[in-house]
C-alpha cells in the first residue's frame, strides 16, 4: 500500500506537473493558495447572483398569490445556478494562469467511459451505505414514493449533473491543481479537501463525523483525479452520489431535502452514529466505512499515462 501511495505522488502526478507550466508557478505558495481560495469562493458567490432573478420572482409570486413557489422548483433552479464556477474558473485558468484546461482534468481521452463508469461506481458506493444501515437496523424502508413525478426527477438529475461538476471544478479541477502545482500533491489534496469540508459548515445537522466524511470524500476524489489525470469520473461520482442519495433513496443530502424521490428510506432514532441523523447518510459511520474502502481501492489503481507536458501546453 505504501508503494502505491509513493507511485501516486513520486514523481509529482502528471496533471500537477503540467499545471506548473502556468503563470501561477512563479507565485509563492502563500499567494498561490490565497489566489486559489479567493477565486474559487468568488465563483461560488456568483451562484447567489444568478439566484437573484428567481428570488425576485418568488417574492412577487408570494405577494400576489399568497403562496410560495414549490420547493422542487427552488431546488432545481438552485442546482442549475451552480453552473457559474464551471464557466468562470476555466476562463480564469486559461487567460490568467495561462494553462490549458487539460491541467484541470478536462481531457478528451476516456471522457465518456470514465463518466459512465463513475456513475455506476457512485450508485454502488451509496447503495452499500444504505445496505449497511438497513442491515444494522439504523434505517428502514419507507416504500415507493415517486407518484408519477418523472419530469421533476429528470430535471433534478440534470441539475445534479451540473452541481457535482461544479464542486469538482472548484475543488479538484481548480484549487487542487493550482495550489498543488506549487505546494505538491499532498498539499493540494489536503487543501482542497479541507475547503470542501468547510463549504458545508453551515449546512443543517453538521457534526464532527459528517465533516470528517466530507474530508474523506474530498480525499477520495483527489486521489481519483491524480491517478487518472482526468476529472470526468470524479464529476460523475459526485453528481450521481448526490442524486441517488436525495432523489432515489429519499435521504437528506448534506442536511438538505431535495423533495421528489423514487423511494423513501427513514432514519431510525438512536442510530444517528450509523445513519447520520439530521445531516443525512453522509454524517454516519456507514459512509465513513465505504469511503475508507474506496480510498484504499483507488490507491491500487495504476496511474494512467497522460499526454506529455508539451502536448498539454499546446492545447
């Protein structure tokens, strides 16, 4: 196992080595980290700006008709609003840091197969979490609850495709590669995973264990991107993990309720350590176990041979 870790980080993973060709490679590590954090958080605030028109419409609707817009509509709009970082950060990387989008993991090779495989992996991972909870008596099956809401479910799926890709673009595609190209692979991995966890600190039901699990999820995604020199599988896993959690199994997603779901699984009181309680499955020990096994598994993956740095810069 130690040899697998050494192979991952020595020499520096190709995606980070290629990123060193950018302008940010001349900055000191503090400036590099500060810039990466500031630009990433700024792009996330852009989502709030996109939400302003919807908020205005919701206020008008409430004032005129005395009703709030359906929660599913709000959730869908919020998910699609996360497209901002997907647009902003690649432009910043290309025109300010002067490096190719390949150094963010947006590669052409294996993109489709990586994405499809990532979807399957995410479903299997989260199903394992649910299975552990049901088997331990920490969760019970509440039945089929979709009730013909197929269009809403489809829009939720597309929304999570955007949302998952957005968070991966911010944390692994941008922060890890920008900071890691200067500070090294371990620093880039830990930096982005810590920020990823902190982005959820104000979510409902947050606990120490849920924060640890968020960090583990970030580490798992980071290892995956570093091994494959590609972000596509990470995007797929992140998106489908969130979608099946909230809209297939009917469980809270990082403390949030995303309404429409195919099935409903209910947490059993007194078993919060396993099922995550008010934060949802991500706050429980079942998820800790699945993520730990997933991290060990990805360490066994042989690093994928990328294009040369010269080819990457040419793109």
